[in-house]
């Protein structure tokens, strides 16, 4: 398979982009779905922001370097990656905080309805933010399994909140169909794009989605804990109301009025002052993804994951694939269930193959096609076959749990 | 006065610290209360975090560089600056978001009471966050002027929310007395330390304060939009409950449970993933402030502001001082009312003296004693006298308003 991998790499139109990232020697990085790699442009950008803008121009940079518009500008660049208009997307806070804002916004629009419908096993923070509003007495959480969601949509459901691609299994929802079903039941829909944005084309407006949130530090390569983004369809802008009504979301922050007056559109999703260093780093990641193009990334991602399955089959490795076999039904990852998934993952990391573990029993391998080669995939299959065959994952050191798994 | 300034600088025990900051040539920076200057250690720290931790060690840095504990670690370093114990302070989100969490926490502890008492003209975001909860139907805003606050404390007041030092006037509350009065009325107290933390010693625990929030980008020199911090007195930790219950505030984030279980103490104030680059930059600023010491900073601050008043008087400048004359009753700033404050501020900036304007009519000069010299103060007085005398502030270009004032 190494020979075939070499041919595929030679023919890969994205091969050149690997050089746009800083990547350590001897590492095959299959965790770009958890923390995207460092774009080479980012350190220089940060150096400029820190030394010239902050150090040199100090407070003036809010105007001269246009820090004040950075959240809108970067949001506007994310928009085309997810099928939205520039003014419908803004960078702010974290995914969790944005979920709180948009669940609240949906509740405010849906008087008489307070059920937020989601699925058990959704990414925890999505559920926890519903539970936070539930404790405030404002929401009621309802969970239904994937195949029961449409039936669970009734007159009480204010909002359907789903993660487009499941963080653990990689299963992908049919965004158009679910959005339509929710709307038919009078519910609004909030899509969490954390495992989608920057990995594949998303068509929020074509699907008539109402709200979305997404993550800056995965496929957008924005750096550890990069700020998140939020989308609100234009048709909802006038009625958009959210309780984290901070001064940066005010129509005139520098009038210092006592009474809150919301800024237009998605700008009213801003709350406090944005962490400029982190937003600037995110902009570099977004620019690079936009340059490569999500269509091309997604095409290569499917080729990479398909090739891994072929290589594993060729090597006689039989693992329990949790992700859908059909690449159009999964995200940019392959997840395998194994009762010793944690140790297996650690044994691979010791060999320089970095995937991750998701409790209780999933080994997750993510494909960030901007910097992954087909040769890396063939090597991954070989390492995985060797680790399983030799039983080296059984070494005691591979079972010691770290704080972050 | 220049001669005297020279003597004071020669005798200044903090003089050496100016060299620990990157400061542009020819600038007198009197806006460290809005955006603190760049510590020289910060660019190198960011370079390490970006190139080695993110670029080199990638996802592993959550454990190997202990990114996961960064919010607690930096919070623990801020704690002694504000009279708190390490485990009572955590770095998270923005001041605004932390206000929302802690106002909510107070409401949850005070069943039957929903009034949040503050003053008109408090920093807008403090009021806007009350208003956000009011729109949710959970809080009721009550505003009382400074001298009427104690009388406004009745059985309905759940929380007294005040900014310790007023952003515009520099007036300082008597934290001990107000906290005591609130407690006697059965109310809890939340202090906004945005214009206090890192500028002067604060004694949260000695004053028996319940909650506090504070800003990372002013006197702590954490960089533009640096993350904020939150304090909760230990006695409230067990009952602490807040609605932004994100996964990083869960007792076991990596168990990926469907049900939220709060982490111990202030850790449950964490919501989403912290912006690591920005928190790392903040740590450098905090380390430097801690090294210099808030007692020494405050002593020099009072000397600086007193000296400016002397120099202005000597130069025959008569301006309407909004800040208290008694340095123990004000923060680390002097504010002057002038009907053309905006143009006056711009004219000073054109001469390299950077203060700021606060609508509608305040010229605000902040003292960050770690990098300000007495010579800068004498020069400031001279420039101010010349600008006023010559009328150069009347030039039309000085009246053109920028986006951020």
C-alpha cells in the first residue's frame, strides 16, 4: 500500500499545503479534529499584533489596527465556509457561551414553548448549557435517540439542538431533512458545527438553518482554546435577543449609556471585550482554510479515510468501526470501538501516531487533509496492525490516565 | 518642577521596572488603566506557547504544558493581589460573562430576593448584565446614587453590585463599610475590581466580600481583551451554582457524561475551553505586577497623581477635577471635566501624551506606576497647559470621532 500511497500523494492537489504548517518531525497527526496544527503564518502575525499593535501603538490600535472590528471581520471570513452571509456570522467567546446565547435567543422567540430537544450522548457542553437554562427555570431538556428525534418534535419543542457531526462517532446528520422536520413542527434549529466547520462544505442557508455555533481550534486551526463563532440567519436578526448583553454588543458601546440597546444583527452577540491575540491567531487559520477551500479539503478527507479502511483491511486488522461506512454519512474522522481504546491510543502515540481517546471505549482518528499525506495513512495502518498484533498496548504505562485524555 | 521630577525619579524604588516593558519612544502613556503596556517577557512567552507547545507538542500540551490548569494557576497568582486565597480566584471568559455568572449565583443563593442594587453611571456592562437577567425575568435592577445606596438596601435586595473604583470619575468605595451594610441587610456583595486589581492592594477577604470580578487587560498588563478573573469567597463554594455550566466546569470533563456535575469551588465557573494564548500572555503580566508588588505600586501611584495636581497648579492650569482630592478616596487615575474633553484628549495624543476620553465630557489620565516616571508627569502638565493656553485643541481634526474613543 505504501507504493499506492506514494502515487496518491504525488497526484494530490493539496500536497503543497502541508508546507504551510509547522509540524514536528516523526509525527503523524490524526488529531486535527481536536487541536488543529499551527499555520506557519501565525507566529509572525502574533509577533506583529503583540510588538507593533499592542507594544507600539498601545490603546490606539483599537482604531488604527481595527481591533474593534476583528470579531465581525473573522466571522465574515468563516461565513462562506459554512454557507452563510458575512453579516450572519461573528466570532465571540466559546462554543459553550454561544450555545447559551442562542438557546436563550430561541426561547425568547418561541413564547409558550420551552423544550430544547437534543440527543443523549451529544457533546456534553451542548447538553450542559441546556441544563444551565433548565436550572434557571427557563428551559426543559428533552433527549431522543437519533432515530426517534423526528417523532419527539411536538408543540412543546422550542429548539432542536444537534451537533452536525458527532464528536465521538463521526456520524453526520442530514441537516436539510432535520431542519425541515423541526420547522414543520414549529421548532427552530441550532446546529453545532464544531466538527464540521472547516472540514467540509456546510450549507446553513440552503438548509434554512436558524442558528449555528462552531469551534475555532479544530479544523480552523485557530490555536488552543481559540474563540468560537456564532451564526444567526438574517431573517431572525431583528428579533434576536440574548441575555449576555454585554457592552460590546451595545449599539454604541462608547456612549456609556445606562440602558442596553442592542447593536444591529449578530453584533449583539458580542458580550465583553474579545481576546484580540486569540482572535488574530484564529484569523490566520481561517484564511488558510479559505485559501485551500472546504470542497477540496472534504474531497481529500474522504479519500484519506477510505484509504485507511482499505489499508487496515489489507493488513488484516479487524476493528469495530463506529463511524458510518458511507463517507457521505460521516465527518472527517474514523472512530473505532475497542475495550482497551485508551491503551491502544497511548501505544500509537508512543510510536508518533497521534489520535485520541473518547471515553469509555473509542479510538478516534481525525483527518485534517491540509497537512495529512496518504503515506501517513499507510503508516498509520501499519502501526495499528503492529500494535494490535504485538500486544504492546498491554504495557502498564499505556494505561496510566492523564488529566486530559 | 522638572528639577523636582528628576529628583523623585532618582529616588524612585520602582524606576528599574520601566525597563521591563516595551514602550514606544516619545510617548507618555497615561492609559494603562485602559490597556496596560506590553511586558518585555510576553513576546518570548507567546513564542514558546505558539511554536513549542502548540506547534511542537500539539494536543499533548494540554497535559505536558499543563494548559488544563492554566486558568486556576493564573487565578491563584491574582489572588494575593486582591486579598484572596489562591483557590478562590480563577481566570475565565470576560468581565461581562463573569458578572452574569456571579449575579446568577447570588440570585440562586437568595431565594425570594431578586433585586440587584447598583448605581447609575456604573460601568455600562455591569448594568447591562443585570438587564440581561432582568429580561430573562430573573432579576430586577435597582439603581441608587452613591450616597443613597445604604438606604436602598432592603429585604428585596439579593445582591449589591458595585465597581470598587469608578471607571470615569476614579471615586473609590469604602469596600469594608459597604460590604458590611449590605450584609446587615441580608444582601450579598459583588465587587467589580476592573479599575482596582493590580493598581492597589485590595482586601476582599478582610472585607468579607462575597464575589468579585476583574479585568486582565488594564493594570494586570495581560494584553488587548485579556481574559478576566472571578472571585468567590470560600464559604460560598459549596452552594455556588451558575447557569453557564459548560464542560470545563464539570467535575470530570473527560468522562463526557450527559449530566452536569459541578467541579469543586471556583473551577465550576469555567465554561468553555480557555483561550490559551491569551491566558498565557496574562500570566506574564500578572507575574510582573506580583513581582513589583501592589503596595509599592499604589504608593507610587498616589505620589504620581499628587505630583500632577501640584504641577498643574504651579502651571496655573485650572481644570474641573472630578476625582476626589484625597488620594485615599480615589483610584489610580485623575479625571477632569471639560466641555471639549474629546478634542483636548486628541490634542494631547498628537503631542504624544496618551490619556483617554470618557463620554460625554471627561478627560481621564491613568497612572500605571510600573512604567510611569515623575518626569512624564511634569511633561504632561506642561503639554496640558500649552494645549489649553494655545487653544490648539480647537483644530477641527481633533474633533473627528473615531470608532473607539
